[in-house]
C-alpha cells in the first residue's frame, strides 16, 4: 500500500511540475511535455531494467535528503515561501534526472542483455544449441 501512496505522490509532483513550467514560466505545451518526459520516463528506464532499488535510492536522496532541506531554507530563511517549495521540487526532479541519465549512460547494455537473456532462458525448456536444425516439430 505504501508504494501506491508514493506513486500517487510522485504523480502529483509531476503534474505540478508540468503546471509550473507550462503556466508559471510560460513554456506552454513544450514545458509540460519536457517535464513529463524527463520526470516520468527516465526513472522508468531504471525500473524496467530491474534497478528498482537504485531508482528508489536516487528518489529518496533527490527529494528527501537534498530537495526538502533546500526547500525549507528557500521558503523560510530566504523568505520565498511557496516559490521556495516549487524551486525545491524542480531542483529535486532535476537532480534525479541528472543522476539517472548518468547511470543510464554508463550502463553496459550488452551485459544487461545477457542478464535478461539468462532470465528468459531459465524458463525455456529446450536449449537452442541442443536442437537439431534438420528436424521439424510435428
């Protein structure tokens, strides 16, 4: 159930990020599309590859360990109030995107393909090298 709440919270943040780029900073549809693409699809690459724990750690570090303290300082110390909170969310999302893009760029994708192939082959009953190409399945 906790994952459901975190997913809903993440969705709300991304909707507000789209709103702030599209309306507040007047980037229009382009701002909304860019924020959605970056904030949603980049973490999903990591989740699809099986790096759920890495993506979760990056999210926690980006938003909770770095973003929220910056938001508190901007909101109360610098006296930006709500704008400080918005800047905190933008900074957290930007940091998350940068870290996940670096991780994605530095990934050995050939190794990931071999790992995925091994996972699929453990459920495959007939090894391809053991099949005689001259016989046909009836």
